[in-house]
């Protein structure tokens, strides 16, 4: 069995899966047979690599949301506070 990362296919398979492709579509996009894609997914090292990639992607998404949404949240809080103030 080939080691993770020894071919360019593993990175392509991971990227396609992270992009939401089905295993069948991800295999096709990565230039792999469906059987090989499932063999990769059965490999604990590959699964760990995929899980790490998912976690890194999630962290980036959260970071972008926090950076872009922080001002919006503060604006909404200010509006709510203003609306609640006795008048």
C-alpha cells in the first residue's frame, strides 16, 4: 500500500472531499478508482490527515466569521441597548 502523500492523488482526494464532493466524485477528480479512494479512507493515517484538514478548514472559517462578524455583532448589541434604554 502506498504511503500517504507519496502520490499527488492524496492531496487531491482530500481537497475534493473537503469541497463537499461525494467519495465517487472525489475519486474521479483525484484521478483514482473508487476502490482506491475507499482504501485510502480505510487507512487510519489518511483518515487522520483528512480530519486534520477538516479541523484546519473549520478554524479558518471561524476566524473569517469572527473577523467579519465582530463589527456587525457590536453594532447589533448597540442597537439593542439603545432600543432598551428608557426614553
